[in-house]
C-alpha cells in the first residue's frame, strides 16, 4: 500500500484491521511513530481494539507490545522479527504475536488459539 516505501524503501507502515477490512493506515520513518499514529487516530475515532489486529512493517520490540497492552490490542503482526522480551511480555499479557508474516507464511509466537 505504501507508495513512499515503493519509491524510497525508507519508511515503516502500520495499520489497524478488524480482520475484514483495513480501518486505519499510517507510515513514518520511525516504526514507533507509525504505530503511534494508528493508535492515536483509533483513539480519536473511538475505535474499539477488542477485535482488532495491528500490523506493522517494523521489528516487534517490547516497547511496541507494551503500547499494545495499554490499548488492549489482542494481536500484533509484523513482516519482521519479534524480540525475545516482546514474546515474553505478549505471552504474559495474552497478546497473540506473529512475526515474519510474508505472503501465506508466518510464525505464531504466542497464543496460537486466536489464529484460525
């Protein structure tokens, strides 16, 4: 979706979906800023995170997972890798963490029961 990424390769993308449609999409040089833009717009629009999924192009660090905990997001997906500590935190807070999501392949690190 990101035209800027296609042209430069120098931005991160982040989005919010309810598994049926894309609700919000943002991009930024910083993976944290892209994530924050999506969460901020979602909060502004009073979107319920309960049945939502956040996807990102960035590495899933503990900071990203902690931001997800604060808004009670149940699932975080990335095309990149999670860190060991992010997996541990996601497991403790009942967040499904998926990394290396590319095409029809992905790795589920925590709470596999959410993945159909």
